[in-house]
């Protein structure tokens, strides 16, 4: 969604950021290959393992509330099985907080 795109672009714009966002995942398979801003939608969360391997990705970021509970749980399992770090970003007022599962 647009929130994920904005947050990804903000992270990429910060020179001091430890991360560079390489692309986005979307639950709608019809959006794969399209762009949200300057970032390409690489695939769906169901294919996170393959996408991470192909693109050399070690961390997966999720905006809180962007996935249903069952889809988030499935992504957590996939990330754990693939040794990917899953980070969930929550917005509390003007403060951004990252939660991380490995």
C-alpha cells in the first residue's frame, strides 16, 4: 500500500539508514512487476523465500496492520524457516518503533 511505499522511500533516502529497500511485496498477484513510486513489487508474501534468495535480501519489513493476522503469521513462519529477519513497524503518534522477529 502507499504507506509501505512512503516508509520504504524514507528509509532509502536516509544516508545513515542501515537498510536499502530493494522492492515490495503485495498480497495481490496482479500487482507483481508493477511499481509503487520508484520501487518494484517483487512478488507476494507467499514467495518471500524465493524472492529473498534471488535478490539477496536478509530482512523483511512489514507495516503494522497491512496484513491480516493469518497472513502475518504465515510470513513469520516463512521468514523463520528461511533465516530472514522480520521487522514490523508500528507508528505511535510521531514516534516510529520497529519490532523484530528472527
